[in-house]
C-alpha cells in the first residue's frame, strides 16, 4: 500500500541522515510482521508483543526478533545505536511515557530515536479502533513527551500533508463501522498518492518541516 511504502522510505531516509557515521544495533520496537525491519540493515533487530507476528517478522526479515513489550524491553542499558517506533505509542497496550523512558534507557548516549505518530486526537476513527489505536498526537504533545524524558529533538515534521484534505473528508463522512483504511487501491491512484508522499519526502529531506498532516515524524537524540 502507498502509505506503508511512503512511511518506510521516509524512515530509511531520515534515519540514515541522523545516524550517518554511527554504527551499532538498531531496534524496530513494535516491528509487527517485519516489513520495516527488513529495510533497516544487517545490524537491525526487532521487538514485537504478539508472538505470531514476531515469528513471521523473524522469517520475513531474517533478523532476530524478541517477543516483549515496549513498556518493559528485554534489553540491557545503553545497548542500542538506534530505535525506531512506528505508530506504536498510539496503541492501547502502550504507555507512551514508559515506552519513551525505556527507549532512553536502552540507547547509548548520543544515539538516535525515530518515532512516527498519528496526528490530531480529534481524528480518531473507525480505522484507529480496528487497529487498537486509542490516541493521536499533536507535534507539541510529541515534543513535550520526549523532551521530558532525556531526548533532544532534531527534527519534527508532519507529513501526509498534500493528501490531508482527502483524509479529513473521509473521516468526516465515514460511518462508525467503516472498514480499515488498509486495503488495495487502483494502480493509478496508488501511484498518484505515492508521488505526493515522494514530494513531501524530498521537502522534509531538505530540512523543512510541514505544518500539518495525517502523521508526525520525530527524530531525536538521546542526551547524556
């Protein structure tokens, strides 16, 4: 799906920029079935709460995957050079404050954390309920969460901006029992939406921050 491809390309781009010249293990915290984990390179490892998904991720990505919670990770202190969290802090089984504190604990000083978060609490939808999301964030809320737990934010940008009016219209008109947003799209529409995200990715890559959008990307460095 265009959204997942766009997210993964954005994460790879921004993580590579932030970690340039820094080696070490990178954790995909909440890796699901391993789609992103496979893109993070040979030093990546995964963490997934669901044991079935963890096994699938391990087979798909060919990387080690531990079964556990981001609220209490089975990792030692200061063992990671990078931490990736994609639409995890919004989940009903996650305590955002505890998860951020655990990320800080497991990262080396100066290591990089990258978070993707769904934007705007008032956009909670039928899709969110289907995937067990119970919260969405503003950029200010995300910055406050991380700044208070040992991180220095390097970049904070909304994205999925060009398509945001369509997303807003869809949310306003959808029924409470609407299907998930994750589905097959016609090839021409998938290509059009992918092109919109590619343009935004280029803008963000130039160091600019987009003022609104359906998601928020945060790149932060562990202080201390």
